[in-house]
């Protein structure tokens, strides 16, 4: 059969402590927020919850997307 999903992406990035507890109780081992940030992964499983992400629009390559972000930082 098809394995159950293990990562949950919060719609529009909205979450609370209650939703996080519910998602964990359903067996999800990681969650994704909509916060734009780089994640630091460690051996601690807690680091896999509320991971940041970058929403790249369709039609632009990953290289160009992050290249533009780097330009904005300098």
C-alpha cells in the first residue's frame, strides 16, 4: 500500500500549540510553516517542527529565485 504522510504543511502557515499537538498525535514527525527562514537540522527530532520554507513561484528556477534573494541581501 501507499505509506501514510509524515510531514504536514500548515495551510497559509497558521498554527497554534493546540494544532501542533493534534498534528503530532496523528503521527506526523515534521511540520512546515510559511516563515521565510533557513532551518538548522540537528539530531533532536524537535527541530523538524515548524520548519521555515521559501515559496518559489512557478516559472522561475530555484537558482534564479535564490540568486535574486542573495542580491537583495547585498
